[in-house]
C-alpha cells in the first residue's frame, strides 16, 4: 500500500515556499494562501480512508486489529550505515489523522489571517515571512506523519527554526527575548529526546542481536509487519512499540542507561521533552512570552498546532514504547496535569494582557490532556485526544479574536477595553462563541474533552487510588475557568462603550471567514463528537490502549517471575 | 417513533430553527417583527404541546406505559465513552408531557408580553440591534429548556442544563452596558458552575457505578445493585471512596448529593441561592420566564428525575437544604422594598418548598407545586413588569401605592397570584387555588415523615407483599389518582384517600414478573430492617409551617404597598399607565392559575409518580416496604390532612390580616416596628441578606482573585526566574569560559606567545637604527666578540652554545 500522498501533503508547502522565492513579490500572498489551501484540500483526501471508521463492520479495515495499522505508508531507506538504516517512513493512522487535518486547517486560516501583513508594525520582508511560514507547515506536518524516530526528530527541529524567526523578526517589542526563550526551551527538550533516541536505537540493536544469537537465526520477525525480518537496531516507532524482543529488553531490570533503569529513565527524558512543548507546569514559561510577542497568525499556529505536538509525542512515542514508564510515573503525570489545570487557570485569572490570558488558559486546557493520558485507559485517551483537537479549534479562534481588536486598538490591556460588543456586534457574538467554547460549555467542543478526561479518571480508580481525587480537583478547574473567561468577557465586551473604541469597524469579511470555520467546528464537534471525530480516531486509540495494557500485564508477569527467581 | 415523540421533538426543534433564523435575519426583521416571529415560533410549539397533553391525558395508564417503553427503543447513538455507548432519546412520560406543556404555554404568553415590554426597553442601548437579539436569546432558551425536559439521558440533561444557564447568563446581562447587570450575569453563571461541579461529580459516579447515563437504566441498575449489595452498595466499598470515609456518607448517598448540587445551583438553594436576587437585573420578562417559572424549576425537575437514585440520607440532605432555603429567603423577603426583589425571594422560598417536598418524599406534591407556582409566579412577574414599565422604571414599592386605579387589570391579576401563593382556600372543603393544594400536600408529607413515621401497623400488613402478590404484580404500582378519578376528584387535594390498588395492565405485569427476583430480594432486605429510618427531625416540619404564615404576609405587604393605600410618590403615580398588549398575557396566565393546574396536571402527575419514583426502590431503601405510597406522596393518610388543617389551614388569613394591619396606612407603622430595639438589628441583617453575599465576596471572590494574583506573581518571579536563572547561569559559565578560560587561558597562551615574539622582535629591532656608524660599531663589536670566543677555545664555545640551547 505504498503511497506518496503523505509526501505530497508534507512537501506541498515547501514547493510553495520555493515558488514564493522565485516569483515576484506581488504574488507572494496569493501563492501562500493557495498553497495552504491546496494542502488542506489534499489532506482532506485522507477522509476517503477514515470515513468508514465509524462503521463497526469496516472499522477493522480502517484501524486494523492491532496497534500499528497504517495507511498511505511510504518507506524508503534514507541513510544506511554500518548495521543501521534510517528510513524515510511516513504513515497515518487514527492518531495522526485528526491532527494532520487540524494542522492543514489552522495553517490555511492563519495564512488568511496573515493577509493584512502590510499593515503590521513590522512589515518588512514579506517574502521571507511567507517562506518561513510554509516551511513551518512542512515541519509540523512532517512531525505528525513521520514514523521513523530519526525522521521525526528532524522534522521536529525543522519546525523550530522558522518559528524562531517568525517570532523573532515579526513579533512585538520583546520579540527577540521571546524567540530565544522559545527556541532554547524547545531545544533543551529535543536534546533530552536525542539522548533517548540514541538509547532506543542501541538497546533495540542489542535486543535484536541477543534474540538472533539465542535463537541462532538470521533475523527476528517484525512486531507488526508480516513477513519482514529485522536484523539490527531500528528507529521505527511502531516497531519499537510492537516488537516483543525489543520491548522485553527495554523493560528488563538489567537494561540500564547512565545508572538508571532504561525504560523509566528514557520515558522521563522523552516526557520532559514533550511536556515542554505541551506545555506543562513548570516548563510552561516560554509560552506566555512567545504568545504575547508573536504576531496573531503565529500565535494561532503556536496554540493550535505546536502545543499538540507535545501531546502527540506522548501518545505516539512515550506510552506505546515505554508502557511501563507510563505506569510507574502515572501519579506524577496526573499531578502535573492537575497542577497545570488549576495553576494555569489561576494565572490566567490574574493577567491583564489579553493574549497572556489566553496563553495561560492554554496551559490550563492542555493540563487535561496530561491528566487524561495519565490514567491509561480508553476513555482517558479519547478525552485527551479530543481535548487536543478541541483546543486546536478554540484557542486559535481566541487568539484571532484578540488579534482582531489588537489590529484596531493597538494594545491588549484588558482593563482598558469595555463595551466592544456594542461597537462591534458581529465580532462580539463570535467572541462569545469562541470564549464559551474555550470555557468548556456543554454543546461546544471544549466540554467533550474535559468530561471524557474526568470520566477516564473515574474509570481509572480501580487501578489508581488517586484517580478520583484528581478528577475532583480537575473538575474544580471548571469553576475557575468560568471565572476568568466570564470576567474577561465582562471587561472587554460588556459594560459601557468607551469613546475611543466607538468608531471601530465591525469584523470584516476576511475576519468572519476565519472565525466562521472555527466557530462552526466548535459547535459541530460539541454536538456530534462521534460523527465528527471519535469515529476517525477511536479505533487506533483503543488498540493502542489495549497494547499498552497487555504490555504492562506482560511486564508484571515478567517482574513477578523475576522476583520469584530471587532477582 | 410515535407521534407523541415526534411532536415533542418538533416542539423542541422549532425554537431552534427560530433561533437560527433570527441569528441570520433577525436584524432585517427588526422591531417589532422579530418579536412577533418569536411568538409565532413559540405558539407553534405550544400548539404541539397542547395536542400531546390532551391526547396523553386521554390515554389509559397501560397505553402510556407502552408508549414510554417504545420511546426508549428509538434512541440515537451519540458517542461511546470508553466502550460504553451513549444514546439519546425522548423521555416520554406524564411528567415530560406536563412540563413541556407548561414551558411552552408560559413561554408563549411571556413572549407576547415581551413584544410590548421590549418595545420600550431595547432602545436603551442601540436600538434595533438589541431588540432582535433579545428574541434570539429567548428562542435559544426555549430550545434548551425543552431539550432539558425531554432528555432521557443524564448527560444530555446536563448539556441542555448548561445551555439554559448560558441563555440565562446572556439574558441577565442583556443590559450589559450596566455594570450591575454584567456582574449579576457573571455571578449567576459562576454560582451555577459551582453547582455543576457537583452535578458533574454525581454524573461520573452514575456512569461508573451504574454503567449508564440513561435515567431509567440507571435507576434499574441502582435497584439491582442494592438488591445484590454490589457496586454502590458493596460492603466495604460504600464507605471507602477516596480511601477515607466521606463524612459518614455512603457512596450511593454521595452520588445523590452530588447530583443534587446541580439542582442547588439551578434552583438557587442555600448556599448557592445568592445569584437569583441579583438576576433580577435582567429584563422583567426574563425574570418571569427564566428566573421564576421554568429554568429555576429545572433543578426541582432534576431532583424529581433522579429521585430513584436518592438514598434516605440523600433525601434528608435535600429536605434540610430545602428547609433552610425556604425559611431564610422568606424572612429576607419581608424586608425587601424592590418589587422584583420581593418576588425573587418569594421564588426562592417557593423553590425551597419544592425541594423540601422532594426531600420528604412528596414527589407529586412538589411537582404539582412547581406547576402551579410557574403559572402564578410568571404572572406576578409580568405584573411587576407592567408596574415597572408603567411607573417609568421605578422599582421601589416604597414609592408606589394606590396603583389599582391606574392599572386595574394588573392589580387584580396580581391579587390572584397573591391568593395562589398564600394557599388560599376554604379549609376542610375543596375549593382553593394554587398553593392551597400543592403546599398543603408538601406539608402533609412533612408531617407524615416527622410525626407519623414509621406508620401504623395496618399499613405494614398491606405493604409487605407476599409472593403471590408479587407474582400478580399488584402490590407495587398504586395509583391513587388515575385520570378518571382526577377529573371528578377536584377536591381531593385535602383528602386524597387511598384508592383501590390497581393493576396497571399487561406491560406492568410483565415488568413485575421480570423483576420478580429483584423484588423478592429487595423485600427480604427491606423487612430485615437493617437500615431502619427514624422519623425526620421535628423542625423539618415546623419551619415550613411557620413560613406558611410568613408567605401570605410578605405577599400581601407587596401587593398592598404597590396597588393599595395612598400614592406615596405623586410623580410616579401621575405617570403610571397600563399597556394592553402586556395585560393580555397576565389574564391568560391568571386563567391558567385558576383552572389548568388542578384538573389536568394533578392526576397526570400522580400517574407519573408511580413510574418516575419507582416506589419499590424508595420503600426498600427506607426499610419500610409498606410506605411506597406515602414515600412518594401518592396517597397521604387521611388523618394527616385532617390534622394539618388546624395547624396551617388559616395561615393565609392570619398572614393577610397582619400585613393589612401593618401596611394599611402606609409605611409609618412598619418603620416604627422595624426600629424597635431587638428588631432593628434583625431588620438590618435581613436587609443585608444576612451578609451572605458580603461573606462570599470577601472570602471567595477576593480570595480567589488574591490567590490568582499570587500564582501569577509566583509564575513571574519564581517559575520564570528559575528559567532565567538557568539562562543567567549558563551565560556566566559562558562568560567564564569565554573570558577567563578562553581569553586568559587558551587565548592567553596563544597571545602570550605572540606578545613574546613581538617583544623579542621589538628588542631585536632596537639596534636596527639605520645609521651606518651604529652598524659599523655593531659589526665591529660582534667581530670582537666572535674573535674573543674563538680565542676562548672550542671547549668554551661549545659550552656557550649549549647554554643558549641551540
């Protein structure tokens, strides 16, 4: 089932970037919007496959019968050396599919949001801006479809650089500080990831060689690909997760890295790397700065897509490959999640900068992702994933809403606004919708993710004694969220109209064009979560949870027998 | 789908379509067309609801049960939670039908009123754009409220629950340019969220212990778990939720209390009652529709729906909260002077009665009170709207008086409301209105539970059923007021005697047979009196009784000060007028108050009760199988009603009389009384609403803001500082390695060599002066040295060369 569709999706933006470089400046915006739109349309082709996911009869043909069933796979040996192969390996399953669509959509809409580039404070270098913008899209799409860890890492780093420039050049007053902070935080994370990457490669090589030696065979069977033998270390993320020999070696008590047991240690390294991206408290401080300084479309991308890469990393790499680590650290992760929820909400409440408030609310919302993942059951995973998508819809919308008034008022001080709903009724209505979606109002997208996560915690109570109290604590976040969102709405949109804002034009066609898809999706996802999202991803998530659970059971048995043997 | 369901769904969706239409075209319709459009929409819903109600009323209980069962099978597969499918459908039973009718009927008339009322009010801000917005919100509200009523699933109930909360938020804050309005809106929403937090918690417990969110199925599982001592009732598990005991509650009780928290928010029960008085900042039709008749009743509706999931302890909590609310708020109502605030507090007090009624097991009576209250309170709010509008936004009753001449229709319809809320009627006989039936039934149930509990032995024999009775399916569903009876039994409020036990027809029999095993187990447990319940404390009876005297007092005070006596503000009086468009709804609702409630609602509610309360369950958990009927208020013992009349039957007369005596000549006497020592401080405390708002403001709002400020500072100065310190440290290290190690060290070595070379070069350069005689001198000197060295001998030379190191 080789297909180059994913390559097209990933590299279409790069082609656009090249075109922008070559063609005259007047065409830049058109090409950029056209490219992102084309990418969006092409990515929608994936629905051909996933549309059948909701039909139980066809679910298996969509999601397979075990973790690691992929579509549109493309794998080409890329760098081969003595005993190792780095593959150009792309594929999509129920986990990456929704994120892929989200990315192409958010990129398209934020590209439209960049249309008024020439009115920005820093409006030099239009070509450079859009070239970097499109390269960023390639990097992000690549992260979501790359299934070779090395390739993943490369895309991860590719995404970093354009972002650095986009914030650092076209940002606000303290843009350089924010850009460097963003860069260094993420880079610190990716260094940890690199350590884990190398460890995983070498230990998988050990595992395979040991298995070959003890069995006296030329290679061992792949964990998920029939009739494929592997003969050495691998970067294949699915292989690492599904190959029993590799898993056993990773999980064995004798496998050590730098004096620590390998699996929990590597899990922690990866976890920190992704938690920075998510961002989880206490690794979150880059986010408010980056958001405040980044131009509106970049904020939309940051919140809408970049943060999701952290969550995706957990689900794709941390948990399937180190299920034991997830089990060992579950409590810590849940605590970090709950702290993020409450602490983020409280910090948001205290902010006076509009964008900073939305940024802290992102911290709070992404805490639900962590909490949902930590309990390692189906409801929790579904909730975490839904929360990511829902946040990917509501937060870009909120950032754009901030951008709209920033364009008019040229400041973001919440306390200086007031009565904007009066001068901008249409905009005010969209804003109410957007912020209520972010608040988690039932019937809108934010609610589904939260309630699934909370229910997931309840479900995890038999396994983890702390799960229910955590759910209760997290649920108090619901009240805090209502508090800061409503207070925000009151200060900005309600109240007496101030004179200086009386003449503001209402949201224009372009602005409504950007807000409408987000608003509609927020409603549709909230009303029909199954038909719009769960159908396309639950299959994979369920299989992944099954895989994790069975692996953990296997490790438990292994450890028991190890203990019985006197180890 | 039967046409009943189709009509109900259509009736729910029509307002949604109206909402969508108004969103897109509302500004084109403008004023007053968008208002009339909304009336049309709501009227359509109301017609559908009326068809359903009357047709349903004509059905036999067996047919109804069959339709209810059929509705369960028509559910839409909404989503999976983990691997449990969640389905949504219509809960089709008598309660739904009545509530649906009540909501649509009242809403229609209130919309008519709004067309008139908002014509004058919406211009306050920016003209037409707000006029249609008001009706857009109203449509949204109607949709959400109706959705809430027909939901068969707790999750959907919760979703619509929040949507009505949203509409309430938007409508309270409708005049959002006013600070107090947006504050009130925010307060309402956040207070409700606090309740919803509990609701959510209860919901999660229902989902995981009962494995479903469907109301009926949850109840069935609850019952089954009780019978088999598993799940919520598992021994050891029940006291061990978080690894410690939760204030002596069992898990099942905790679940019930959690769900009840939601009701506390929405129905504004103590301690979450603070938002409702403030919510009067919204336009008056909104106060009438949302904050008196429908939305605030949703909490009561919820408790009625989850009644089957409440353990005796949870019911006790419900009763206590209801009792506190009804007492406290009635007392506060005495001293309020804003016409809408008085009505708001009286609403709170009546909601307290309903909740209290459910708590003491008077299911039918509580819902009956909900219905009657909805009519007369909506009417009174509209009346107050009329007054406020007529008096040019004057809301203080201290400035009114004598308005009956200027607005007679308002005055007398309002008076009907006053009579209804006071429970006026002729003791020991039938005729009476409003609270005469419903409040008395609640009080009778309270008396039953506090005094006559456990009941006498003759009931024991009847209700502890033998196996034969079980098999014949006779003993569980007792219908006291089947519709046929209800139609003739108009005076039955006071002495609804136990009627014959009736079998409910074939489907009921099947049902009973299917649950035979369960029931046998239940009865076995019930009779071993493992969980004996004692009578409720006496004060739970006496407080509501006392308030039954207070209610007529403050309502008469309100009515008298507004409409009777001498005008206290001539200016207000001179300009007062009445609008016809606005009094038609008043009359319609007054007629509704008089007629609609008893003849149709009461019997249907009695019918609903048998199914919705699942009598068997209540009984079994109480440990008194004989009290199925009492526990749900289906039949109250004859004696109870007879005993009650001397205690409370003349309350309305006494209350009215005292109010008349005090306020007949205006405010002087009242002012004198309130400044009497001993009363003055109470008066002040009540005026200040017992300082609850202040305490909340100080402790919760300020606390929360302070804490958030703290977090923010912590974030900037500690968390971020750690990152910045790391950065600074790295820079220091970099500086050290750059300057000290590299510049002085590595580079220093390199530079040192370089400067040495330079130094040497300089030194060597010195002699090179360019002057010939110097060179000559130098050459001569050198030659002399060389000669000397040669002369010194080869040995010495080699020694010199060795010393230099060449």
